[in-house]
C-alpha cells in the first residue's frame, strides 16, 4: 500500500466498528482529512496518543481505496496543559469546531493551520487563565473570519467610512490622532449587516446594531493580532470580554448561518464562573 506523510492537528475522533476510530485532522496546508485509525481502541495501541483530539502529530498514512488510514503516528505536541482544565478543554473543542467549519475535506485552506496551532498553544500554556482563554478564542474567530474574506471591519465606520479612533486621552500608542471634540469618529456600534463597526453618529441610524464601546472595540482590534506576550498583558474587564464575544459570535452566526455547539457549552461554563451580579469592580477597565 502506498504511504505518505503529513503533519496535522487532530480536530476530533469518532468510534468506527469495534476497535477503530475515524480521525478528523487539519494538515499544515489547511486541508481537512478524515482517516482511519485501525485498532486504536485496543489496549496499548501505538496510535492512541497521536490521534487524541487537539494533538499536533506527524502521521504516516496509507492510501486506501475510499479512506486513507494511519500506519504510524508521532506526537509533536500533545498540548497537555489542556487536559487538566474543563474550561480549557471546552475552549479547545470550540476552536476545533471553528477550524472544521473553515476548512474543506481534501482541499487546502491556507493560513488556518498556524492559527489553530497558535491558539491551542496559547490555551494549553495558561489553562486556568480565563481572560487569556477568552482573548485566544476571539483571536481564532477574528483570524479565521479574515482568512475566509469575512473579517469584521473595525478600522473605519462601515456607514460613513470615517476612520475610527479611541476617545481623546486614551491614544492608541502611535495610532491615528484622536478626533477633535464634537467631531468624534468614535466607535459606538457593530452591525452584522454592514460587516463591522459604526461610529457614534451613524449608530442611531441602525437600530439593529449591537453597542460597541471603545474599550470593547480596542480589545477586538488587539485580539486580532494576539500573541502570547499580549495575551498575558491584556487584562480587559470580564464585561468587556463578554461584549467582544457577543460581537464575534453574532458575526459568525450571521455569516455561517448556524451557532456552534461548543460555544453553548462555553457560555454555560462562563456563567458558572461569573461573580454574582452587582456593581462593576472599581477601576475595571480594558487593558491598554
Ligand atoms: Zn459613521
């Protein structure tokens, strides 16, 4: 049987027959592949570790008539940090579901693999950090939407076209100059229909738009270019992070036409972790 080798990340597995599993993975080109791991449910199977969900592995695959299968597998990164935390595992499940939605069986989706790897690494590195977790999930959503040409437009008002800026006194280091008083192309809304942010002047004309305050707007912009250092440094208030999630998930559902199963599980975990409702903590603000 002809053999070939790919590196990829396991998105999910499902039982097949008595002892086998079907493994869905995304390879480095962003090609989604469903392959058969024969005998993997037997005790001491040499394939078991490498085909665990969210594991980055090097696969030696055999070419089958209708389905290819795993001959050997070597773990490159198990992302072991994920396994100790229910929230981190739920977050990884959501990212895997997203990656599956933005890839195609047997055809490449360039750019998806590095996003998936960076996000799983970020989640595994800080499994107990709910803020970093939220930022990595927004990063996954924003980047995958961008790659698919469906990105959330944040830099200019999607109605009047003026560039959006932070309020005066909160200059985004090296960013565009703040608007003069009264001029204000300040971000104020998000419209799924318009594909992105709206300024304070245009927002009232779009009653269906969500509110998008400057702190949430800035968190979304920074989440789009997240890296491990930034994830550790940004400390947005939980409410800001929750509003950012509302925007990205509204955008996803609008463009993909369906909600994500694991997003619902994450929302339940988030609610369980939220402090009881009360006045906001003093000094709570978005990270800069
Ligand atoms: Zn406008």
